[in-house]
C-alpha cells in the first residue's frame, strides 16, 4: 500500500531505552537453537504450520507500530490484536532517511554514499526490539520486511538519492544492494532467538516498471538465498502485489494480471528460497471493480496450489463500505483454504493510542467499531467454526 507519513507518531519524544530482553537478542546455544527451530512457523504443503496446528490464519498490518515511542501504546495494540484472535501482524522493518532528523525522531537507517549508518539507539531499532519482544509475550507472529518500493519511510527512492540511479535501477545498483544486505544482516541477526518472527519479507510491493521480469526474479532469488544463509529456519517471502498472473476461466485480463510492472507471480513463486506467495488487493487503485476480488483470490490460490506453496492475501482494503465489500473477499479466501489459500491480513489495523487515533488512510479498520466486529470478530469465528 502507498502510505502517507505519520508525523504525529514520528515527532513524539523518545523514551529512555530499556534493556533488551534475552528472548530477543541473546546469542543462542546449540540446544536453544534446536528448540527454537522446532517451534518456528513453517509450511505444511499449501498450509502454514503454527503452534502445532495446521490451519488458515488471519491477521493485519501495522506499518507504524515500530515507530511508536510509548511502550504502553505498543502493549495496548498488541493486547487488542491478541484478544481479537488474530495471529499475524505485518510490520515495517525499515525506516530509511537520507538526512539525519532531530533527536527524538525515529529512524532505522541513515543512507549516504559517504557512510551509511544503521541506528541501533533508543530512537532506532530499539523501538522494533520492543515490538518483537512484546509480540512474543502474546503469541503474535510478525512478518518483517526490509525496504519499501515507495518513498514512504525512505524505501528504494531513498537508496537512489544516496547512491545514484533510479528506483527501477535499484535492483542492480551494486552500492544500494550492498547497503541493503548490510541492513538485512543487522535485522535478521538481531532477532536470531526471537520467537515472534513469522517470516522475513524482501520488500513492500516491489515493482520494476517496464523491466524484464527476470530483473526482479533474479534479485528475489539472490536475496532470499542470502537471507536463508543468515537464518535457515524461518520462512522468507517476497511481499509483492501478485501482478503478472495468468487469468482463470472467465477472468478478464485486466492491469493487475499483466507483467508491465516487471512482476511475474508464477515465476517468482517458483523460487526455491521463497516459502510462500503473497498478493495484495486494491481494486480502486488498480482501476477495476470490487467484484474483481474473488476471482483474483481464486487465481492466486490455483497458482500456489500448483507450486505446492501456501498463498497469503497480505493486504486488502477499500475506503468505503468496508464490511459489505471486504467480507465477500474474506469469505472467498476462506473458501479456498484447501485450494491454496492459507491466510489473509487486512490493511490496516486501527486503534486509539495515547496521542489519539492511529493513522487513517481510509482503509483502516479500527478496533472496537462495527467494521472491526465484522472484519475481525466475525472473521475469526468463521475460521475456527
């Protein structure tokens, strides 16, 4: 999703950093590593295997939770997610800048050709540390990604500003890729012993407009292999929107099915070091009708089933009529749970923080509202029933 910045969250004064919990940062012993590997989420055919069970999973997205400086706000959000019965939360594991901000502003990485720096301080990755540890206490699993396709919170455009070139050239930009891998290494090794990591994600909505599909495919294969070399036990996924997919019977070939954005869903799905497929759904932004949803879900499910991997609808949303529209999509996804679909994460989680309501981009589903009951409470009941 293309996101607005949230200055109300980033401008909060940083609180003093607490000592990092052993469950997050301690170097694991061999026995601890073996025990952790046995309980780490994985795949079982076209399903996810989590907490000793293999079933359909529901969750949400919160790009902003790792940027909060009030731990009580983090705890409140995660308590609400846990009591709602959601299992997965997808969060931004990146926050890149090319100009160092004033003290108290959260950022994770400063990018510069003369010397980049990963911020591990109280206004840096220690914010994400708290989310990782707090999620573990509540049995919530996190999908953590490493870079944005969009300029929100830096992303590939920030790398291009620091190292030259264009966003489309980012995938083959040696200087940019070198720093990107340094950042991946810093984050992955930081959470070697964290029990709350569901999967590592290469990017949020990677695109390479007008590029041959091999450009993104080769980058995804190389990068996922690199992540597996750092953490062979956890799942890795791409984070793409699912573009470039052969339409099913009766499906109209519309923009999302084409490869004009340099994305070939089936080709990328067949990368051996990617454990499951991801796709998103925003009909309005893509110029199609909301009725497009069930077919889009079924076609991805079929592709995932053919590849023998689970499919995760990891972002979806509309700006109006949330319950009426998105409930149809959720129902379609659950109906395909034996045919390739393994879970869905609505965009995005909304809550009332100490500073007021969390960011609202029009797609936000707020906890405790009628839409929340429909798309969270009723959805979870439909899965377990």
